[in-house]
């Protein structure tokens, strides 16, 4: 996919990492994906912008004790009117985790949990329109919601974000749905009611593109990360799951440059 100026409304538009060790995170993701980094300065709390080949692909922020989230990656959805989207989300059964907050010049953000418990964030852009690459090596390449309440999740996101959805798998107890934006599939929702461990919650996962999943897993291990799910071939291509040095999880997906 070529460099893009913005994401479709209702689609994932930005990702960021909340990390208890930003220095270590930069070393790790720089080694794994070839990212370069820019510190935005004190006005944004030392927020770090990550770029691949000169194009922004992600952000990183420091995790603090009062923050209600563990180290991890977050997915943001594009809205043109965040207050209205928060109201629609609440009416559809979401739980607001923090109210819309304006960040100087960049945009307005909020966080909620959907009816199945998966945390998501909203982004209303000002100057910062979101990640500029998708489906490329070292950039976001897919988003997936793994949910305990498949029907509730499908109904919620379809109502709030007006997704165009299509069944992707309906066999052997496996249900999966994809959402299409401007003719391109960008994400999926998977029924995991019978597969998630009892202590695991519904969650959004980010897949990063790589030309060689197996080689990237080796780099992840050498850089201090962990392999959580070995590489396997699926309908999305070759995929795997990993963790960074502080435990934030992410996935890999094979793509061509």
C-alpha cells in the first residue's frame, strides 16, 4: 500500500506502545523493524514517534504507576467527532476509561472498553493524521480483535463505526469476520469464547509486516524479546506472536515489500 495521508473513518488509524522502559523499547523495535525515533519533547510528555523509511508508523509513551494499563500496544480508531463517538459507544454498551483529552496541535484521544471488555482508543486528528504506512515491512499490517463475546462485538463496532463486515470463517466452531474500508480489508474479529484462557480478556492485537516471519522471530529473541506463538501458515499468510522485553505483545504477518 502506498504512503497514505489518513485512514478511513471508523478504521484503525494509529497505534502506540505504553512502556515502562522507553529506552529499551526503542532499542528493541529499532533492531527488529529498523525504526528510527523522534522525541516530541515535554509538551507531549516525552512521547516518542517511530518511523520507518521516513514515514511515521507508531508512537511510544511512558507507563506510569497511576496509568490503568500494563505495558502494551493500543489501537486507535479514526473519528471526526470524538464526543459524538464516545456518546455512541457508551449508548452501545462501552465503558469509558478516560474522557476525550486534547493534545497540543496533534489531536484528541480517549479510551474505552467495548462490551466484550477489549480496550480501544479513539483519535480525532488535528495535525497528526495517523500512521503513514500500512501493509509494509516494519509497519502495521493487520488488526485483530479476539473476543469472548463475538456477537456483541460485531454488533457494537458495526453500530458505532458503521463497519462493512463480511464473514471470513464459519466452520469447526471457528467464527471470524473481516471489516472492509474503501474496498480494503484492514481488520478481523475472531470468536475466542472457547479458546481464551480463563484469566485472559478480549483484546485488540496489532500485526506488523515482515518479509520473513521466521527470521524476524530470531531477531526478536536476540534482541531480548520472546516468541509466544511460533510461525504458522494461515489465511492471513505466515503469522506469529511475540513479546517485547517488558512483556508488551504483538503479532507478525508476512508481507511483500
